[in-house]
C-alpha cells in the first residue's frame, strides 16, 4: 500500500474504532462482548475479535484482518474452516493472536465496505415477538426505510446465518434484522453506516414502560444472605421481578443467544419468602453449579449469583431494557430447546465463555 492509500485506510479505520467504542459504551445498543463491526479495504476485512468488547476499540487492538475472497470461497464450498475463520487471517498484518468474531462470515457476505452488527434493545424487543417482522416493517415504513429492510428468521450465528443473509444482501438491502438476535446495517463508509444506524434506531424506538417504584433492597439483601446470591450491580433491573409484564418476558424462556451464553437457559422465579428460597435451593440437588445465574423474587426484585461476571451483569441489563419495551399482551417467540442446544454445544461459544471467565479472574 503506498503512503496516500495507507493514509486513507488509517483514517477510515480510526473512524470505525471511534464508532465501535461509542456503540460499545451504549448499553441500549451493545452489551459486553456482544455485537461486532467490520471494515473492508483492499481485499481484507478488519473484523472484531471474538470475545472482545466494542467499548474497548480505542484502547486495545480488537480487530483481526481476514482475507475476504478465500473466506467467501470456503463459505460457498462448505469448507468447515469458514466457521472459525482463523485460517484466513492475514497474519502479516495482525498483531493479535485472537480469533475473528463468530459472526465474521456474516460480515463478509455484505458487499458494503462497513458493516455494523449490534444487539440493540429496541430491535430485540420487536425481534423476539411472533409478529416482530410486521411490527418492524410498519415502523421502518413510516421512516421511508422499509424497501431497504430484510428480516431473517432465527438461525444459529456463524456460517448458517451467513448463508441465510447472503440470499438477501445486495446494495439495495442495507438494513437486516435477525429474529431473536439483533440488527445489522451496512454502508459504503463509516459515516454512512453510522447515520443509517441512527435513523433505523430512531424509527424503531420503543418507549420503555413506566416500571414503577424501586425495589425493597433491604428485604432482598436479607433474603440473599448465605445463599450464594447477591444484589445485581444495577438498580434499574428490579422491575423484572416486580412488574408483571416484565416478569412474563423474563420467564418466557431464553429469547436471544447472548442470554443463553452468559445467563444460562433458565431464569428462576420464586415467591418472596424464606421458605420459597429454602425450597428453591434444596430443589437444585445437582449442586450449586447448576443454580440459575438470575433469580427473580416476585414482587421484591432481582438477585444474581455471587459469581456472575461483568458480561452476565450486562446481559441482565439487556433483559431489563428489552422487557420494559415489550407490550404486556405481545405473543413472544423464545428460542426452542434445539436452538439452545445448538448454541451451548458449539465450540465457538465455549471459546467466548472461556475468555469471559479469564477476564473475570484477572
Ligand atoms: Zn450478534
């Protein structure tokens, strides 16, 4: 690359890092290591490394350079190496030993230079509903964006999702909502993609429900004593156990992949009494490792396992933000047992969990 070309690339890459960090700092757009961004330039796609946080995009090297054509060839040929992506890293350009995001092939199938994928709570609040596509199409239609929009039925992230998205991508489709998952927008520059993302989120914004009075923290803390559970970091999440519409969402089953990965398959809910707590703990006879990370004490508030990581906390916040945006009567579409099994038995997700545990131990 000559100096002028290198300068153009550096300024685009800096803009992507700045935008990624902004997205990562907004919990209504991204939580923990969720979401990822990419920039294609000169045959290389710079994509977020698996398990890294977008919020850190300006402080550490979180992007991995991947060769686009060989990766797409592998994807189209059914070559299993497309899933992990490590064989396509342009090692001479890379200073990190991290793996590319599990959603690298998803980014690669977009023809646009910049792809932003986020777990935006306004998107998720619609995309976990049975009528999610119609709701979103109507909202985007009012903003004149429906023609550019595609809705992808739930599909396991990674290669299966990339194949489904490739059927709809093209220059005219730059807004893609993934059922039970999140939002992707694409653009030919960082500023175009960023402006489109803002326009889409403004169009699909759901007003959060008024979620009422604060939790009785003292009573919750007393109930948690000696149980291995503790209060969550954020006070705003207690409506999950106190508001009946939120409780319905929280106990409907896992609604999106990162919930399964960082908060487990099951959210427990008990009555607000010592007896209920005792029988809940006694009922988990498989040992304390099997206790659900998130425990809702009905009418009182939320408890989390003492060992819950920062990622788990961020996903409690996500559930809180999503639940507050879903109408009490909206039919929901939780992930099926087969879909959850496919996530929990996928090597790429075990890798993300191991990075999270490592970070928590530091
Ligand atoms: Zn995602």
